[in-house]
C-alpha cells in the first residue's frame, strides 16, 4: 500500500532537514559499509603508513627487551654465534654467576630495594602534604613557590650531585643508603607533588567543607576523604618515584663505593679486561627489568586513572 503523496513529501522533507542539521553541526551522517567497497588509494596508503609506523615503534621497544631476555639464557659461546641466534640450549648458569663472587649482585639488589623503598616511603607523605597545601590553602607566593618546585625538576642531576657529595662527606654519609635516599628525594619529590596536586584539585571542595561542618578536623579530612579520592594519583606517583630511584645511576656512582652500590652499577661491573660480558649483562638487565614490569602490571588500573583524572587538568 502506497502512502499519500503529502505524507511522503513530509517525511522526505523531515529527513532532509535532519541531514542538513547534522551537517550544519559539523557531524557526518553514519554510512553503512557497502559490500565490496574499497577505499581510495590515498586512504589505503595512509592507513598502511600509520600501521607501519606503529609496528616500527612497537618493534623498537619490544625487540631489545626480547633479545636481552634471550641472551640472558645463552652460554658465552652462543652469544657470539649466528647459528645460535634463536636456536640454542638455554641455561641458568648466567644467573648463578651474577650472584656469586666477585659480582655479588644479591647485595646490590638489597641496596636498590632499600633505597627505592625508603625514597618512596619518605617522598609520598611529604608530597601529599605539600600538594594538599598548594591545592587548598591560599598563602602569599603560592604560585611562585609551586613553580619553583616544578622548575627544580628540570635541574640536571650532575649540577646537584657535587654539593651533595661535599655535604655528605662532611657528615660522614658517603657510601650509605641514607645518602642515596636523601639525594633521590630531590629528584622524585617535585614530580610527586605535581602529580598528586592534580588529583587533589579534582576532589570537590564542598565535600571537605561538609565534613568540617560535621566536626571533622583537617587531618581527618585529609586522611578520610582527600587521600582515598586521590589514591590513583598517589599510587602513580609512588610507582614512578620507585622506578626513577630503581634506575638511578649517577648518584649511586658518585656517592657509592662498596657498601651502597646499586643494581645499575652492578651491571657496569660486567665490563672486564676480556670485554663486555653480554650474557651477564643481559641476566642483570633482566633482573632489573622484571620487578618494574610486574609492578606496572599490578597497578595498571591506577596508571589508566592517572591519564584520565586530575593529572591532566
């Protein structure tokens, strides 16, 4: 049964008006894929180029890690053999060697764990309190002080290591984990303050005011409301602080001699008179990388939250 001409024309006019309104608002009407449709050549070339760039970037990141992991399980003769590039008899001898004398990588692992954990334990509470003060309190030179805190992050580590070296030498703290914790705070604190402040800014101030009206004190509000709400940012700042300290090399090189040597320095020790011991370097590199990889997997939800919450305000 056919519709009356007036009704049909009315519907056609309504559809045309809708299409005009959609196009006027900058939107394109949805198109259903046509079977057998092939996009233009330029579009296909652009898509292939984007995919190639993505694959190249992914390969540049993944392949060195994979090659390091493979090398860590090779015997020295297999490291330099093209025939054993991918097919070889795996061994754990490299891992036993790096923990034995004279390398003693186990002591350096303990030092790295204690220094990184100590830095995080000190930095995160300090950064949370400082970020809360910058976010909630109105005092003189607040913006100037915050900019100075952020600007201190861009000071090269080589600039501050000499004054710290002289100070720790006079205090008798050279070659100690305490010295490494204190000097690493100068690197991780500015970043942690900036990161946590963004999350605290995203917490509505009205919630704190309501809690204070009900009799809650400032520290109770901070511990019971602000910290749980900003927890993704705090965890992200803690993870990055741990990672920066775990991978730090220059401070441990200048301030450490024997008792406070960390993992990065342990890997440098695999350069001997017979050359670079690539199989031992790969085993040590895998030991350094594995905890960071597992830690990132454990807190990946917090990382995603940090990308979509207050840190991008």
